[in-house]
C-alpha cells in the first residue's frame, strides 16, 4: 500500500508537467511530512552524504569533454575517416554515418551530442548525394543511440553511482555489445540501401584512408586515454573523465584549432548547465531512494517477486517491459535513478550479475531515446531534418525493430556483456 501511495503521488506530479527532479523531491517531502516519522535531520544528512561520491565527478567532466569535441571539428574528421573505409559499399555514405556515430560515441559519452555532431554534417551531404531525408534520419537518429552504450557513457556512470557497481567494469563490458549493435545497424542500413538501390561513393585509395586516419587520430586517441587508462590502472574512471576533458580541450583549441579561446567560456557554461541539471536530478533521486529504503519497499518487492515464483528469466522480462514503458515518457537519467535502487536488490537475490544488469538497462535506455513521445534523439533528429516527429519515428522504425531483437539477445546471452570484464578483471 505504501509503495502505491509513493508511486501514485510521483505519477500525478509528473502528469502535471512538473520536471522529474522536482516531482521526486516533492514526493519525498510530502510523504515524510504527512505519513512517516522519519526525522528531518536524517533526510538532510542523507541529502549531503548521498551525493558525496567521488564517482559523480565523472559526469560533469565527460559532459565537458563531449562539448569540446562536438564543437571542435572532431565529428567532421571522423565522418571523413568512416566514409573512406566503407563509402564504396552500397549506401556507403549512410554506412559511414553509422560508423562515425560509433567512433564519436566512443569519445563523447552522450547520445544527443552524437546525433547533433554527426547528423548536422552528414544529413545535408546524404540528401545532396540523392538519399531520401527520411532514410538519413532513420540511420543517424538510431545510430546516435550508440553514444550511451559504447564507453565512456554518462548513463553507465549514473547506474554505477546508483548501485555501487564498478564503472571500469561497466565501461569494458559495453565494448562488445556496442560494437555488435553498430554492426547490426550497419547491416540493416546496407540491406535497405541495396534493396532501394541507393548510391555508393568511389572506393577510397589507401593514401586517402591513411590521410583521413591521420586527421582523425587525435580524436580517436581519446578512446585509448579513457579505456586504456582505466584498464591499465593508471587512473580511476573519475580521473579518466578529468583527463578526457583536458585532452579534448587541447585537441579542439590547440591541435585542430576549430575552437578559439573566446569560445571556451560558452562551452564551459553549456557543460555546467547540463551538469547542474543531471546533478539536481541525482540529488532528488537520492532522497527518493532513501524514502523507498526507509519504508522497506525494495525488500517488499523482492518478497513479492519471490512469492510469484519468477525466476531470472521472468524477472528480466519484467525489467525490459518496465524500462521500455518508462522510456516512452522519461529520459534515461531519471529512469535509472528511480528504478536501479529497486531492481538491483531483486537482481542480486536472483544472482543476476550487476554488470549484466547495467548493460541490459543501458540498452533499454538506448531504445527509449528513439521511441515517442519523449525520445530525445527523435526530437534532435527532427530538429536537424525539419521533419515532423511522426515522420521521424516512422523513418527510424526498421532500426528500432532490430534494436528490440538485439535487446532480447543481450538479455539472455549474458556472455556478450560479461566475457570481456571477466577476462580482464575477475
């Protein structure tokens, strides 16, 4: 009954159009003042100690690094490199777009940033080459979702903060699933392009490939800085985030010189605004998690699921349905911060690996980014292409279907997520 009151109140507040962060905070305060005897001092203490985590500092640093790279000419060079590799295949420019999204995702950690950076450059070029705008939107809108699966990923950091999972293991675990999804998206793109006889680019010479690689190598090297630094133990994931921000600044301003020092304050302000929004959500989610714990709701749900006789298979089906439904109405950070503290204890009770659960939840968040009515990538792609939201959704449909099938694969073949971190860390 208590759980119904809490989530009912939260739902009502969100339906009024109130931001999720304020809805969380008001739900907690209303319940604490009217229906429980928890001391307010304990709430204040939890408010400060709950966000006093070193790992949280990774979020603003990764956001800052992504902003530098988005405005620093890295995306254009990655597109050139990607099209030099696969442009000669049928639908080559679109295939280059998927590959460029995968490469940019590996340095930005943000899905909307990937769509903006790659789409704003590639979509006009695809239309000029004779591709329908809807096809281009479908390719870039869905491939941009790789930004939260291929490490470094801000969504993975938020999951780790919510569950005390290892950020380093999550990053390593995301590599194979991310590459597999990129390959599947490229296959769908090639299949559609071949069926509709879309154009291809002339085959790039070896010299052209080498030149494109040399121009993009400074951006690609960020992958080695982050993943290599974490794997070798040179620095922690949070320190890797700080290093990535410094490295991205040097590349954008002093190496590529696509950003001037006068533009840096504007980039810093944009990163600060985004970081403040996410951290405010985290703060209120910490209070919400504290309320759930104090009312023994995770334990009650675990007992309820155990009483239903749901094994790990049934539980994972329930998790996917819950997260896919939530993804239609909320953005990934909010979903994870609300659901992870609830689902994590139940997953541990069923002996589901926390890293596998993290990758599974990340893939669900990725699909949520391209499903209406609140799919952020749909709005970004719609803004770039000037297509309506309905047209953009229809354009993305073939790739969304493949991602749903891919979700089933990731859910029930945990070795895809766990093989690499098991090999390197366990």
